[in-house]
């Protein structure tokens, strides 16, 4: 049976590439526990991985920085938010054929129903980048 009420999970991790695998595992396990179909889980995990990588690379330059990942799931929508301490906004761009980076947000846009940027929580600095997957029509 799919999600029957709203679920919220939030974790804060060091802003380091080595933490990406743990974030992917946590997200996958949580969404599988909620009985979301594997396609939703796979798309959410890959898109979140891209957002986390961007937050590490561009949004948290100091060694002591942290990144907060929030998962909100209702009967109709899955929303994952990645918050970092940088106010620099991400840009969707088309990477050239020889570039190895710069395609992350294009991947995010292709895997999700929507994505965007939100201001930080009151009293904090930085930004939030979020994704949504519409869950309507799930069995």
C-alpha cells in the first residue's frame, strides 16, 4: 500500500563527497519503506544525488559546512530539499560535448516533475534546492 499520510524525514550531514552514498542509501531505504514504486525511488535518488553533489561542489566551500536533506512525502507528492550555506543560485545550462560537468540540473529536470530554489530557513544563510515527483496515479 502506498503512502497514506504525510511523512517527513530530515538529516544534516557534513558537506563532503564521501557522504553522498549515505544520503542515497537513506533516501532509498526511506522511500522503499513507504512502498513507493522503484521508478519513483530511482528517479528521486538520482536527482537528489545530483543536488547533493552540486551543494558539496558549489554551495559549501568550508570544511565545516553541512548540508541538510529533507524528504516530504504525501499521497500526491514526493518533495526532496537540499539546503546548503551558499547564496549562489544554481543555473540550468547545457554542457558542451566535451564537458564532464554542468549537466546535473538538466538531469534533475529530466527525472522530476518540477524543481526550484527557495530561500533558507529564517535565521540561516544559503538556499534550498528542491525537487518534486507527482505521485498521482500510483497503484
